[in-house]
């Protein structure tokens, strides 16, 4: 059950190559369903007890340690939820080129 919306803060704007955004999630908050137009990289700032929902009732839950970096492809519809009891934060770097 959603307990609110994640807070997104643009860190770099109007850059032709990247869009960098910090996301902060209270326990139970989520991004809401969305699709990325660009490939992107995630850098976790805190331990992230992350639940990822995708179409077709696909749901994955994992604990991603602080400092982890991973990449995802554009075009995948999903909703990210903080499944933990603590604040969860990460930086998302969209690759615009």
C-alpha cells in the first residue's frame, strides 16, 4: 500500500548529456508507474530495501547496499517502492545521448 510519493530533486538541469536526479523515499513511498525514455544508472546513497513492480504482476524485492551502482535500459514500465522501515535514497543518472 502506498504511503506517499517519493521526493525527486533535480541535481543538474539543462545538461545536454545527462539528467541527474536524487530520489528520497519515506518507508512505503513510491515513484508511481513510469517509463524511462533513456538508459540510466542508479547510485544508491543508503541501503535500499527496494520493491520493483513491472506489468503482468511481476514484483521483485531486494536489498541493495549503499554505494551500489547499476544500469538499466530505457523503455521498461515500473514502479519503485521503499519496502523497508527506513528512509531510502538514490541518485538516478539518465544518459540523454
